[in-house]
């Protein structure tokens, strides 16, 4: 409820009117047995046709009014449920887009997708049912019990006992079912993850003839989810039979005792009928209530999952500051930085220290798994170091305003994500302030202009999100153009030229290094030819910095670097 409270405020009128109209409908329903009692005890014995006709007219009026109230309540409930969950989904999506890298790693894409779609839809259904029935069903149960006292105090005690038994059953059922439904949602996440892996890697799976293995893994996850869903459904399913059993036993007891009282003259036929109708109303409403409880349990489990995402802090420190110098190259310093990924027993990088002067270039090279990309992510503020500090212009990167940091530091990855839009839109990403001249310059530097020249619409040519109509090198060039278009003060290229041929790669790197207003440049690669023109090269091994020197000096003093140069046929 705490999670939904700020969203309910915008739809408070609908949230009040929907239950109110349902309560009015319930009030009319509670009066109906008394009208029927009057027909049986007064109209029929006295052969009073006018009384009977008037009573029937009253029943018709109640029916029409009930229909109108029910439709109105349904409209307001649907309006509120749709509006509340629309706002919730918008905030959830905004939160997802601002999560830190460690949060993505911990939650996983499948869990986030399930929360944005299935979980929010389940919450919408829960809100709708709560507004319509959560107040109506208890009112009918309590109201029918109270009205039964007006007919027979003795037999009304049966209603009290039934209510206490059923409320206890509902409480115990809800206590067990909520954790079960939460487990099924987690199983659904794993199912989505398994499906996503199978679809995204379908070419590799077929190429290595592992389709059967993937199929078996999917079947296993599906069977596990099926088992969890059956257990959760079994706990909820037992609620309706128990409700029927208790109510029917109560009806039998009521009819038996009522018949005895009728024979002795303590009760009239109309009174017995009214009591039976009130017990039937309780039966119907408790069956509805049981369904609401089942749906509410599911919605509660989903809301708990959504709340955990919304409660993640993405704003960083409150006392965030902006870089004093904007639109210019920046100095970056690592001071004894150590970092371990969540759940890892060994640090990914350990005691890393180096400094990059404004407008200078640093190459980072090492074997696979040595920690190159980890350094890039720490430099971009995607992760926070366990110890030590990362500073930009003397300011701790964790204290810098996130919007300011994203404008002054840009990063291009090895795998470039494409969006279904034009090449131009894929470069700008709707960022304000990027002019046509900036796009043209970025395309020339990254050699993306050659891609546009080969297409009829040039930069306005549409491409697909999967990038199926582009080669790996073309996607990387567009990614580099995207990085340069915003004119950041720091540019990080994390192995983002790996798919380029040697000539194009050399051209792109030379263009960046020869820029008139050159940003601070960090080049990460496994290839020496990519980084050899940099002012300094940071050579790392097993997460530790061995040297940070120019290429020629590094070649002279490092046996490991010389061996790597020999393997790649690179020398001074």
C-alpha cells in the first residue's frame, strides 16, 4: 500500500466513488430478502394483490438501480486501475533506465521485463477487484449477519460462528499463498531468461547443434515452474471448497432449526426464507471474496517485486556537484583502486593507480579477463570502487551529478546497440544540442560517412534494432559517431574497433588523435596496433597494473609486453 499511495492520490475521486457505488448496490441487495419476506408473510396470506405488485415494483427498481450502480462502479474501478498502473509503469520504466550496472547484474533483464509487463498487469487486475469487491463482500457478509438478527436472534448466532470460521480460513490461506505466488514469479523470471537466451543465441545454438540441449533446459524450467504454480494454485484452490463446505453445513443447520421454529410458530415461512436468502448471499460473496483473495495474493507478490526495484537508489549522493569546467578535456586519476564484482571472491582489479592529463590519450591493453573493461566501467561511473578513488578534475566521480557526467564523458562498447530508426537518430539518440554540423563531423571522424554514402537516403536511411542490415564494423562506426557527436570531454572506446579492418581502424584512430579540439581519449584493446599511438599505454595483467608508459619505453623494459608484441608482430 505504501508503494501505491502516491499514485492513488491522482485518482482519489475514482477510488472513493467505485466502492461507494458498490456499497449502494450492496445496501439494495440486503433489503431484498426483507421485501420477499413481506410478500410471503403479508401479501400471499392476505391475498393482497396491490401489496404484492408494489413489492415486485420495488424489487425491479432495486434491480435497475443495482445494475446502474454496478456499471458505474466498474467504470471508476477500471479508470483508477488503468491510471494508477500506467503511472506506476512509467516510473518503473524510468527507474529501470537509470539503474546502475551492478543493479542490472543483480536483477537481470528477465526480471525487469517481467516486472514491467506481467507484474504491472497483475497489479492492475488486483486494484480493479479490490475497488469493486473488497469492501462489498465484507459489507454483504456483515450486513447479512446484522439483518439476520432483525429476523431471529437465535438463528443469527449461526451467522456469527460461520463468519469467524471463514475469516480464519481466509487469513491462514493468505498467509501461505503469498510466498507461494512470489516463488512462481521468480520462476517466471527464470523462464523468461531461458527463453531470451535461446532466442538471442539461436544462430550459435544451431551452428553447434545444441538445439536439443536448449530444448531440454527449457523443458526443465517449464516443469519446475509448472510444479510451483500447481502448489500455489492448490493452496488457493482449497479456499473455495472449504467456503462451500462451511456455508452448506450452516445452511443445513439453519434450515433444520428454522423448520423446528416454524412448526412451533416461533418463525414465519417468510422469516425462514429471509434467513436462507441471507445465508445464500454470504455464500455468494465469500466465493467472490475467495477469488479476490487469490487475485490479491498474486497482486501483492507482484507489488512487492516492483517495490524492490522502485526502492533502489539511483540518484547517487545528495550533495552531487557539477564539473566546474564544461565542454573541455578533463583530467582522470585512479588512486589505488580495487574493485570486486558482487558475489566474486577475487577482485577484478586491484590497487590500480594512473593519471590521464587533459587532451592526452591512454591505451589500456592486456589479455582477456585482465580487467580492461572493468577499468572503463569504473572510469564511466558505472561501478563504485571497493577502495581507492576515481576522480575527474579532482572531484570524486561518485559525487558528480549524473547528467553532467553523461554529457562530459561518453563511452562506446564493443557490442553497439542499434535502435529501429534512421542512422541520424541512432547517432543523436534525441539528445538536445547536437547540431547537424556535429553529426557530420562525428561521421567523418568515425568513417560513418562511407556507410551513409552507400545508401539512397544517406543518414536518414532506416535501420533495424537488431542491426541485421549492418555489419559488425558498420555498427561499431555508428557507435563511435554516437560517442563523438555530443562533443564530450572524455571519450572511452572499449574495444569498439575490434570488428574494423586494419585500414579503417587506423583511419578512425588517427582521425580522433588528430582532432583539433581533442578530448581526453581512452583506448581499450587487445591489439597493440590499436593503442601504440597513444601517449601512454597501461599494461595490466590479472587485474594489476604492471606499467603505464609510452609504447617504445614499455617495449624496452617489459618482457611480457615484448612477448605480446612478438605474437602480434608489432615492434617499436
